[in-house]
């Protein structure tokens, strides 16, 4: 019985400490007395937990704050420089790595582009980016606290990549490989799931709780924030909406299905249509999106027509998703968000015409503010949350 009691006390202390840390993080700068007020813990408990957190360098004290008349209290702040997190967006033709502090501020960034590389070759590039970020991280009490990687594919709850059709990967255990090499906690997550979390935490979704994040890059992935939290589904496979059928007898997709949404509304679809229409494609094919935006800005009617088509198809899929989830906000993110100006009108036209009228009430359709950084920031934030949980 004694043992049980001790264990319970240990758990309660840990939970209280987490609560105090969270309160400081969300309200810094804050005094000990204000923490006691907000949490309902008594002043002695708060004081002792704050001492622990100060010793662990997760918080620090600053000069006196606003006084309500009496002695000015010492204020406490979250030490966002106590450690750093590595977030990597592993795309179909690029790798983007960021090093962030514990509040998601980017300190270092590195990107490389590639074409048709094998899994083994991509892993070598990935190691190089991680090495660069890790070796150049500023000195801190905890150093790099974790590595997160967002991938364009289906990831199960234990971090195994089951299928990444646009990379040609099947059943890949990248997580164990990275964990063994770096001896750090590793999180692997679908890029759209990570991106939706990035938008909720740092981007356009900050003030919303029912968010559909549509990541439109080479393919399309969807991340669902439901009731304020990332919804992963039973096994982690939610949001494979790039592969919902929107054309019966449509084009064959690499996933095995036909008429998938991403074949009509993604960057891949844009480039393909541009080629078919005989529009000029830059020597560096991956810059086609940018060059088409330039053409549209110059008034090229074919380029504008092409964006109309893509925007319309985006609207078709978003209509379906909206009818299923009744969201507060839809965020269109990833590279296609750069074409906001040309996509918004045709997309909205489709929604206005087709989406059930009551679904359109209290519905915001926005483009991402973080664009290409949502995934890297979101996945870096996962590691931070995990790290702060085990403190
Ligand atoms: Zn498909």
C-alpha cells in the first residue's frame, strides 16, 4: 500500500509540475501568486514546483512586474531557448529542414531539391540536413530534443511509412533508422497532418478549432483538426482525401484508384495541363508554378484559364469535405497557396454554387500564411510537446 501511495504522489507532482509549466508558457511573464490563482494550487506547492523548473532551466526569473500596490512580484518566463527541435518536410522533390526553439521560432533552415532519387539517396541527403541543423544548433541546456519528419504518404501510429505513392515508397521504417543514428526521439507523420498542426499552432488556424487543412503540392493531403486536436483516425490513416474519387472513369492514379482529386487539383495536375496546352515550361520544371503565376499576372489568358480550372477542382473537393465535417475553417496550404490570387475566385464560385447553404454559414476559406513551412514547423512542434510532457 505504501508503494501505491508514493507512486500516486509522484504522478500528482508530475501533473502539477506540467500544469505550472504550461501556465507559465501560456501566460509569461507571470508571478508565482498569479500561477496559484490560475491553477488553484496552494502557494507553497507552486513555489516548490517553480524552484524545480528554475533549476531545470525551463523557466527563468525577470525583473519585477506590475505591482498592484504592494511589493513588486518577481515575474517568471518560459525559457524557449532551453532546447531546440529539428523539423523536416520531406517532399516529393525537395527536403526542407528547420531548427526551431521551443516556441517554434526558426533559428536555422536548409533546403535541397532533388529529382527521381532512390530511397537510399534521399536518406543520405536527409542525414546531411539533420547533421547540419544539429551541429549548428546554439548551445542550450537540453540541446536538440527531437527530430520530426513529415512525409507525403500514409504513416501508421508507430511511425512506419506504409505508402508514399509519389515517392514510390512502400513499408519503410525510416523512424528506427534515424533513432539509431542520432539516439534522439523521432516523430514521423503525414505531411498534411503535420501541416495542419503547424497552421493551428502558428498560422492561419490559431483562432479556430474545426480546421480542414488542404496541403496542395505535387499531390494533395488533408489534415483534420477536430475540436482543437489533430484527428488521426483509428490507425493514423485519416485525411487521405487526395485520393477521393471526383471523376468516375477518371485518370488512373499511382495509388491504384481512378479519378483521384489530386490528379485534377494539384501542382502535378497544373504542370501536366500547362504542358498539354503548350504553355511555356521553364527549364527547371519545378518552377512551373511560379512561371505560370508570372504569366497570369501579365494577363496571359491561357494561364488564367488554367488556374480557373485548378481552383474549380479544388472547390469540388472542398465542397465534399465541407459537407462531411462542417468545419469552421478550410486552409489551402503548401506551394499552391502562392497562387491564392488566381485560385480564390473560381474556388469560391464552386463553393457558392454547390455547397449546402447552411454549411457556408460561419465557414472561412483561407490560404496558408506559412505556405511551404507549415509541415516543418508542425512536425518540430510535435517533438517540443513530447519533450515538455516527459519533463
Ligand atoms: Zn489516388
